[in-house]
């Protein structure tokens, strides 16, 4: 599919070109924000959180330019603080709070799950917790790179050797299907989207560890974003709830 390089949301209530559209960066995470095809086969942005963010920006009269890019580059752009920009749908972690500012919460994740092939499901279910699964050395884990899994999961991941790859949820799930790693950790809605939209015949199984809960996601913005911009967005978001 041909990817959209950018998607510009301009507000007709504002004078043309009076305000430079601010970049809103995102790394694809279906069904929350991703690139899909419309009825004619043309690429388009879609997703539950994308649509709500887009609508709040319209209500606030804030022109933006949506850009899809790898997760590691998104974080680098926010941390570099070279320009005003925000990233859509990111956890508010201790590390990120040192270099970024955040909007009101956009969405609470359902708990992330361990995803594996059928031959490992019983073993992982018996272990019961993410801590126990990571601690055993007979199964290998392959994780999405360039993102944070939230402070709770990251505190566990730091204690054990894990493989992170530069790929999104769909690619990592396909890797597990193909035997490149024995399990991964993803949001349950990403797995459901994979099974419904990408590979309905997938053999993958989900196990919900008892020590993992869903976390909130936000707009994560560089320090150059004016507080007034975030205030306008936050107010418009609350109106649309």
C-alpha cells in the first residue's frame, strides 16, 4: 500500500496560512491510529484515537500536519525539541516526563497480553505472571522496538535480556507466527485487530498475566509547544468526551 507522507488538517475558520500547521507524529498502532485504504484504494489515516484527536483539534481551531514514522524516531523528535510538535498516543513515563509535556489522557489501554504460539500457551499460562515468564530462560521474547511499555512493564524488562526489533505490532506478531521468537507482549486490541483484519487464520494465542494492567496514553509534546496550545487542545478534548 502506498503510505501517506503527511495528512494536513486545516481549519477553514482560520485565515489561510496564518498559522503554520504543527506536526502530530505517530507510530502505527491499530486499531487506535494507523494507515488504511478507503473505498477507492487510496491510503487514509484511521483509528479510534486518531479520529477523536482530529475532532478535538478541529473544535480547538488548531491546524496540524499528521506524520507517520517509526517509534524510535518519534521519541527522538520530541526529545530533540528542535520545533513545536506532539506525538499521538504515548505513555507518560518517568523518563519522558523529563523532556516532554503531556495532554490530558486520550485513552486507557486494556491490559497488555503475552502472545505466543499454541505449543507454548500452557507453559505461559502455568507461570501466570509476566515476571515469571521473563525469568524463565527456555522461551525467547521478541518485542516492538522504539516504544515504552509503560513503567510497570519496563521495570520488569530491565531485569532480563530481551530482543527489540524496529517494527510495529503487526510485523512482530507475524514474526512470532513464523517462529522468530516464542512470545511477544502487545496491547490486546492490537492482537484483536491482527486476527480480524490482517490474518484471521493466525494460530496465535493470548495469555493475560496477572501482574499487568492497562495504562493511560496521551499527546506527548516537545517543550517548544506553547502551554496555550495544550490548553486549547485539552479544553476541546473535554468538550468532546
